[in-house]
C-alpha cells in the first residue's frame, strides 16, 4: 500500500506478491480501476510463466491493453523488489496510446522499422496542447537494441523515445515483451504516448573514465563478443586491468568495473554480461573491432542517485512520478556494497516506478548501467482569464 503522502495522482500503482502465476495476476488485476485506465504497463518477474500471467491479466482486465516485459527486478514504492508483479495503470484523463509490435526483431530490417514507425506516428492524431513521447521495450537477449533505437531516433525526429530491455532475473535464457496481453520473444514494442502532463527525460550513471585507453582488437559485433583486448585474450586482459584472476570474474566484478566508450562528448557504459569458457567476453551493448575504450571508475552512488533524481519543472515542482528503467548491473553493485536499503529509500521518496533492465535506451543510444526514464509532472494550472 502506498503511503498517502507518496501516492502519485496521475498513475495507478498496483503490486501483487508472487504466489502462482494465475493468482498473482488476478490479485493485481482486481486492484485496477478499469473504467479510468487507458492502458496498463506490466513488469513481470522473470521466473513467472509469461503466457499464464498475460492470459490471466487479459481475461481479468476485460481486454484493457497491457504492455510491458519480463524483468530482472521491479522498482516499486518500496524501492527494489524481485518477487512482485508491478502494474502501472495510466488514466485516460491524462494519456492516449498507440502501439506497434516489431517482430521478428532479429534479423533486424532498419527499413521496415523506419517505415512502420514513421507511418504509425503520422496516423497518431495530435491533440492540441498535449505532449508526445515514445516508450520502447525490447527482448533483452536479441542484441538488436542499438540499431533499433538509432533507427527510431532518426525517423521519429523530435519525438523522444525512452525504454528498457527485458530481463529474466540474470538467467540470460529467455526474455519477452508484452503487446496487448500477449508475450512475444525476439520482438520489441513501441508505444506512442500523448499526455497533458509536462515531462522531462531522465538519464545518468555514476562512472567516470579512468586509466589508459583500451583497444578492442578482435570482436564479433553481431554476437557482441570480444575475443581480444590490446592483442591479448579478452578475459585474461580484462582481469589483469581490474586486478583479479580470470576465475574470479563475476557479474559483481563486471558491475563495478565497466568499460566506457565516448560518443558525442559523453561516456557510455558497455557492460560485460559474462566471461565465456573460450576466454571471450560477452557484452550487453554494441561492440566492434578497433573500438577505443577506457575502464570506468565509480563515483559515490547514493549521491549521484540523489542528484540525478532531483528534478524540478519550470515552476520548481517535483515530479508526480518517474517511470524508471534501471540496469540490473547497477542493482548488483548496490547490493554488493550493501546499499540496497538506502537506494530503495531514495527511489521511493522520488516516486520511481519501473524495472531492472538488461539495457536502457535514450536519445537514440542503447546503454548499460544507467538509470533512464521519464519524469511526469501534474498538469499546469491554466488561467481562466
């Protein structure tokens, strides 16, 4: 139950702690005010059967459009949680929605994506005085997010797109997106939204470049695999750079020692997901031969989180709520440093609701180990005179 002081006014937040798939979904759906909802976002724990959850929600909600994805954790009013189904119901008084399903995502046709997105955006009639944005949810194991978000940025122009890659609780086996109550693998869902709520984009991490340059000397871009760094076996060289043995490489080590690229004067994380038996490193974002990178040095994570979420509109108001997409590797680092409770408190106070991702998308870029999202503010009061 949300504390009255922290309860947002422009979105309905519903939680259902995990039991069976059907029971979890029915208890969540029963809390939704269907008469007022335009659509629902569902962020589903990775261990649940997505088909059962989706079918149950669709039946219980009477066909109300449900979008979302499987996750690597939820961000609720209590902060980080892993065993809860999170539903966000967006009211028709403040939102209009149109959706596109891109399937299959791999192999990706940029021409098809561009044509469908542009055609759909042109058909989505504009309401005078309302604002437009896009939300993108992608199969987090498709390895297509880089080209997808870059293409959308190009064809949608001034319409900003924010999103997160679906997860499966760090199993890296199978993820899915939800489109109108049906789960889809190897797919992405684009939501075009119109709202009378002012909004601001959110995006930050807590790393700065440190140390000398690192050169990727052998890579498979399609599979996001790196075989050599600085001319040496990738896992061996990375372990040397971060000061540990190859056999000690783990998700926690990768989370605390990410590799950064520079793009348009900004540094972005290219996160490592795994060290393979053949000595290669698997990445969660685009990688290629000849890429020049640096190791990232973490800054104080609580302070950077508080600063990043200290958002105001032109009238000095705090957001009504923030829809947030937070990389699961950030969560791993936070838990490793025993900061989970403190971070959850900051997220709760800022009214951040969303999920832990396998990647984040903003400003045409697919990135890792960031918190990306949209801060929505209550409608501005209009003068009657």
